[in-house]
């Protein structure tokens, strides 16, 4: 079955060679959230050549993918396109001045490899083209797990690998409605993501730029210039004053996690984790991330190591489920707007799961 007849304007369908010439250059930020990624994205967005909207985080969608069946079937693939466009519409921060048409997206990619990442990136390419951007960046950091697949799909893709002190980053993750709700599980997730990010940088040194968030705090201009050079976009002085960003202002009122995005990073907050974590927590994090801490130049505070057992991991998983319910209840009480926006997206994914499982049955 062909869906080309559904399109109002079939000129949106491009050959692979035409598509590569006209589309922006793709960049993925890696490897895990709460690394200062918004701080970097908001500043880079001052460049008219650069476009990076709030990310789709399709990692949350991936468990649904097997239910779509054979993607060589136009019906199945078009349904996946529709549902991913729906995910963009359900995300808590909309893409400004962008209204994606599933038919236009499908027509542009129907002759390309049939893959969920092709759809997601085509959505971003379309949005970037409408903003006249030469470079687009996906801030879905967890997509580091699909990096090799992305390289096979886009031979010009680059990666911005952002490293942050694991103690500070995991402390931040623990307070966010993302990942797990236990320090041991979040530390294991951090280590796995950085295992991949570091290996990626070693395997593809020309494709990956690694920066430390602490270096950005110490010298914003030097780090931003380095990133701009890697992206092949001009550095702008406006990037140094994020208070001028309307996007940053809009974000700051949506979630307590983003309140600080309208101001310059505070150097004193680098060690804020010392007040948020117990010495036992710090020792656990340092035990599991020691190799990466040494590699990236973070000094340990503890000398002893924590022994991690399988039973500890299983207990942590049970604890995480209980903490998850409490975290959502606390968010609903403290910030109803943030809760409702995040819940809307979660409900959308839940509704997709129910529909797909019913169809499969």
C-alpha cells in the first residue's frame, strides 16, 4: 500500500542524495541527563545556524516498538510516524513555530531505511529547516545506547559528550522524575552510559567532542567556542548572557529542575552534592564510577569501597518502585503544572501501550 496519495504536496519527498544536501547536520548530545545539557543547549540556540528544541527522549518509546511489527509494511510504518508526531505534541515543551505533518514526514523517508530513529531525526530535520538551521542537535542523551545504529544511518553525525562529576550528577538525578528512584540504580545507569560514551569517543575521535561541565562553569566562553568550532557554527557573544533567552525564561517556570536556567551557573554549586549526599552515598558512587572519575580528573573523597551484591540491586529495585510513587505524589503537591505536563506525556505513552497490546491480542 502506498500513502503518497495522502500528501497534499508530494514535493516533500526527496531522494537520499537530495535529502543529505538540504538537511541540517545531525548532532546528538550524550550520554545521560542532568549534566548541564539545558545550559549548553539554550546558549547554543542563540546561533541562527543552530537548532535544538526540547528533546523527544524516545528511549521511553522504545519498549513499544516491537508492537508495530514489520516496518516494511506501509500501514505499520505510517502508524509509527503518526504516533511519534503525537509524542512530540505530548511533550511538556512544544517546538516553537513547528507543526509537523505525519504525511509529509512519511513521504520524505519512505525510501530510506525503515527505522524509528530515521523518523525521529526527520522530524528534527524538518523543524530545523523551518528555522533555517544548518545544524540540529538532539538532546535525547540516553540515545547514546543507539549511537552505532545512528552512525550507520547518518554518516555525518557528530556527538557532544558532556561529562559531569558523577556525585553531583547522580545527586541531581535522584531529585528528578527521570531514570530510577534509588541511588544505586542511578549510579549503575550513569556508569553504563559513560562506558558507552567513552568507548564512542575512543572509537570515533573525529566524531566526538568531550567536555566537562565543570570546565564550562569555570570558563563559559572557552568551552562554547570549542563547541561552536566542532559544530562549524560561529560563536556569538550573546551566548554568554542566557538571561536574554526567552526560551530559558519559559522553561524556568515549568519545572523546579529548570529554575536556574535563566542565570549563569554558580561555581559554588559544583560541591553542592556534599550537602545532599551522605558519606555512605558518596562512597557508593565513587566505588562504581572510580575508573571514570580517574579518567576525567575527579578526585575521590573516600578511600574504602562499597561491596555491591545482587541482593542489594534487587532491594534497590523494590525500593525504587516505592520511591517512584512518592516522587510523583510530591511533585503533584509541590508543582502541579510540572506534574500535569509530565503526566500528560506519561498517559500518552500508556494509552499507546494499551492500544498496541489490544491490537496484538
